[in-house]
C-alpha cells in the first residue's frame, strides 16, 4: 500500500458566501501516524476534515487517498467512509437517531455486517466509551460530554483505518478527556492513522507523532512535536502557547550542560524522570 494515506495538493475551498476557508493547502499524511492538527479558530481545520471524508469537494486542487484521486460518486464515497471515520466538532451534527444504541448502530449497519456482528461491535464500542448505561436514552437530552462519547462510539464500532477527530476533548472534563485519549492510544496501531484537531498544546505535544499547524487556510508547519515548539515564528503566527512540560524543561536547561539538549521530555512522567537523574548525578 502507498505509505501516504492522504496526499493533498493546492487544496482551496471557497464557501457560498465567498469565504476562503482553505487556500492552496498542501499536505501529505503518512499512514500509521498519530497526527495533531493545531490552529486558531477559523484556521480551516474543520473544513479540511470535511474534505478528507468527502463531505466537501475542492473548489481547486486535489486530494489523493491511498494513492488514488478522490472521487465523489456514491460508490466511491461509500467505500471512502468505510475506511475514514469522522467525529465532528459539534456532536449535534452527528447524532440523529432516537436513542444512543440506535445511533451507534447506524454506521455499522450500513457496512452490511450481520445483526450479530453489529450488536457485538456496538456493545464493545459502548463499553469502551463508557456509554452503556445511556443506551436507551434519547441523544438530544445528553450532556455535551456524553454526546461526544456517543459520537466516538459510533465511529469506533465501524473500526475504520483512518480516524478524523475534530476537537474530541473540547468541552470534556479532565476525566473523560483522559479516557478518550487512552481509548485513542488503545485503538492506535501501525495500520491506523489518527488525525486529531485540538487547541490543547499539551495534548498535542505529549500524544502526537507529528504536529501540523494551520493558519489562514494553509499549513504553516509540519514536523515532530518537539521541533514545532522551538519555532517561535510559527508559535507567534498561530497564537500557540508552549506546552508546560516543554516550557519547564527549557527553563531548566538554562542552567544545564548543553549536551543534555537533545532529549526533550514530553510528559510529566518523563520530566520527573529527568529531574530524578539530575538529582542523582
Ligand atoms: N459553512 C460555511 N460557510 C461560510 N463560511 C464558513 C463555513 N464554515 C466555515 N466557514 C469559515 O471558514 C473558515 C474556516 O473555518 P473552520 O474550518 O471551521 O476553521 P477551524 O475548524 O480551524 O476553526 C472560517 O473563516 C469560517 O468562518
Ligand atoms: Mg473547527
């Protein structure tokens, strides 16, 4: 298989009111990676996701998925959506069935699986996202966090190769944010690509294999999560703060031997281990 899952060239999207949400954007996404998409409100993250799932069509430019130019006929879209699952930023755009269980079953039923397989996957997805006890509840009375978990369960049950998650932790309390991130870690393997948009630099820094920064409908940075936070111009342009672990470590380095500068801790645990080594030194 092509190791590039998405290859995007000169992608431009103009909405009916004239707004250019994407502006000659080029980006290549490797298969099997965990990618964090960072950018201001209005940078074009959600619009990009809608393109990757074939829900919007380019005004100009093209997208290749697994080496083939994306097509928009019914058959092509059905096949794309079996492989690429999207969790919308606003769960109200995603949930429409009478109750939670029916909603989660909708996608898997459309994959043509038999009833038993659908039920098995739906039960598993509900358990993973901790929504089993909500299964008979109407979706429109759920809290935002509950709706987000139900939306994630609906995609989880379909087991796509590619996950697009538009701000999955926004509005969740810390417990469920951690649960969602742990869940993503558990589903990730070298055959799955996860692209997640977020405002949370701490989350992006610790979780991602690669960070993509968008600004004004363009990609202004793509690279590893340690390098991006060294790039003051990008941080300024995209209004990004530094992750706290990164910032603490940078402060500590001021009094250190420069040969130590190679490895940057990305989690609280790694930072504490660094401090421990230092103490014993
Ligand atoms: N349906 C729409 N019609 C017109 N403009 C839109 C529409 N959706 C988004 N936009 C505009 O496109 C730009 C990019 O939006 P969006 O992709 O939602 O950014 P982000 O997800 O990074 O916040 C913004 O200027 C936004 O106002
Ligand atoms: Mg958005």
